[in-house]
C-alpha cells in the first residue's frame, strides 16, 4: 500500500462519489456530508488493512522462529547491534 498512490486513488474515488451524489440528490450540502462520511469510511478501511498486514507479518515471523522468545537476543545479535561511537564522532568521517 503505497501512500501517495492511495491518496490519489482516494481523492479520485471521492471526486467521482461527490459528482454522482450531487447529480442524484441535487443538494450541495447533502453531497458534502455524504462525501465526508465516505472519506472517513475509506480511512477506517485503510487503517484496518494496514493493521491486518502488520498482524499477518508478525504471525509469519513468529512461525519462523518458534523456539526463541522474541525478547531474548543472543550475544552475537547484541554485538551486531552496537555501533562504534568513536567512528561516528571523527571530525573527518568522509574520504578526502
């Protein structure tokens, strides 16, 4: 779900919905309210879809490593996550 593509698609769908609603009702106020409700429903659907994808990914990761609890890390993993601060604090960290 690429956010810019989703936003363009959402605004396109809302514009089509607003035009169709205006032609059906003939009321600008009713069209605005119904389009706003439609926008909220689209956002709720997008949120639930992202929540589902996160849940699905977490479930798949748990299946891949059933023997190891997620909070524990081996000493090799702890060492790999450390960053040398001396290397980052050098005044000339670029090649010249």
